[in-house]
């Protein structure tokens, strides 16, 4: 079986640490897993009036999520919660009522911030939302990562100091997806 993971990055910043983390960490996955970063920067602001006539980027996101074996969220923390762009993407793909793309998809959460909190608060908020969306979400290990100098090596791979920890995280995530993928 080949497992296809949709990666949702909760930052639109060009030099986003979270996007770099999302790009680097997937190299720690086994060959039967492939990962695609989905686009969320062109989604409209969610408006319930549009439920019967969703915009093309919303339909695209929903089909990418629906076609995936699981989802990997790699998110920044903004003001002690998840960035609005991420919540907007989640809301858009959760509707119309009863036609959520997220339901049942196994999920993992990673995040890096410049502060020592390592996106811990944002991740707890995200867990709340994913629970409501009926997404089985890997609980342990938690990964609260601070953007330090050695986090990535010169080639953009995970640096030596974090490699063993993130390899352990990826191994658990892979097993989690295999257990919960439909
Ligand atoms: C932040 N940052 C931040 N960091 C954190 O650890 N907790 C927080 O609550 C916040 N709040 C916050 C709000 C806003 C509006 C901005 C722009 C930034 C700092 C944040 O960790 C830093 O900008 C990271 O670089 C964001 O992740 P990306 O964009 O590098 O992936």
C-alpha cells in the first residue's frame, strides 16, 4: 500500500520555518509514504453563504484532503493560537455540514516557533478543533520545536540535534496513519 499524506502548513511567510520543517521532516518517512503540501493561500475567507457554491480553490483543497490517507499539520503559533489562515482552511474544507473533507483522516501535528513555547498553545487549540472534526490525532510524542541555529543543516535537512527526536516522531506518525487510514 502507498500512503499519500496532505501536508497543511500554517504560515504563508516566504521563509517560513514551518514550511522548511514540513519540507525537511518528510525525508524521514519510509518509501511507502509520499507527502504533498497543499495550497491554502488562495482560499476565500470562509462564508457560510457560499456552502452551496464553493470556490474552485475550496473544491481543490477538499479533494486533496479527501484523496489523502492522512494529514500532517505543521503550524506556526500566532498570539497563542493557530494562525487565521490555517483556521480558514480548516473551516472551508469542513463544510457544507455533513460533507467535511477531514472526517476520519488520521492527523499529526508539528510546529516551530521562535519562542521557547514551540507552538505548544497553538497545538492544543488545534487538537480541540481536530477532535471536533473527528480526526484521530497522534498524541505522543508531542513536538514543540524552537527555531534555533542548528535546526536545519546547510542542505535544509533536519540538523543533527533534532534528527533522532523527529525520526522517532515520524516513526510513530507512520504507524498511526497505518492504523487509522481507511
Ligand atoms: C508571532 N510569533 C509567536 N510565537 C510564539 O511562539 N507564540 C506566539 O503566540 C506568537 N505570536 C505571534 C503573532 C504574530 C502575528 C506573528 C507574526 C508572530 C512569532 C512566530 O513564532 C514567528 O514569527 C515564526 O517565525 C512564525 O512561523 P513561520 O512563519 O516562520 O513558519
